[in-house]
C-alpha cells in the first residue's frame, strides 16, 4: 500500500520584505520592513497546531477551511467528500470552531446553498429573534452578513448564488 503526501505551501508573501527608503532624506543604507499581510494566517496555523483539545480530524478540517477564498462558499457535503468523512462530522466540528471567524466556517453552507448552521444553531430555528429594527437577528443572519460582506450574493429564497467551491487544499499541512 503506497501513501502519497502532498504539502500545500503558503504564499511567498508570508516572508518579510524590505524596500528602499521612501523618503529621499533617509540614509541610503536604511531599509524598512513591510508588514506581512498574511501574518494572521501564520498565527492561525500556529494556534491550530498547538490547540490542546483538537483531534487530528478537526486540525485537518480547520486547515482546509483556510483554503476557501473570501467571497466563495462550499457545502458540508463537498468538504466531507474531500476529507473522507460525512457532512454531519463536518457540521459537528464546525459547531465548536474555536477560531471563528478567522477559520471561516461561515463559508460552509447546506446543500443547494442554503445557510445551514452557524455557531451551534441551524438557520431558521432557535437562536434568533426579531430585533428592535424589525429585522430577524440571530446566528443565521450573522452568517449571512459575514458572507455578504465578502461578496456572496443570495437569491430571494435565501440561497447563495454561484458555484460551490471544491478546490480544497490543506493549508500548512499534509494534503489529501
């Protein structure tokens, strides 16, 4: 039996870059360190690897979630197919995601693009109430707002438009 292990590497932008001084009056030997835009990704990967209660499955799931780009969504079923598990196992692990929204479990939807669950509550069930503005508030609306801020569009029935993302990689870990 042979095992193939692939490793997803982080973008080269994770390294610290230096640049020439922007100010002409600065010494020509002075360099400035540019803040790394993916430092939070590096920190998140570190936190996932060191979290004391995560099972190997949950570590792998959370690292895989990091490959879903903002403005895109996937389903419990698509993610479970990649991981070789079940949609219910994915949902159970996402319900207790200690890194949300940094590890974007809000990008995982029910079949057909329906909102599904978020933070332990299923959209349209308990966990929401009508706010002072008359608008439905709760976990489902919080999930939808996060997705809309990222550019996901919903139809009149509350289902996400677009194509389910399936280009998963396990960021910073062993691939499938």
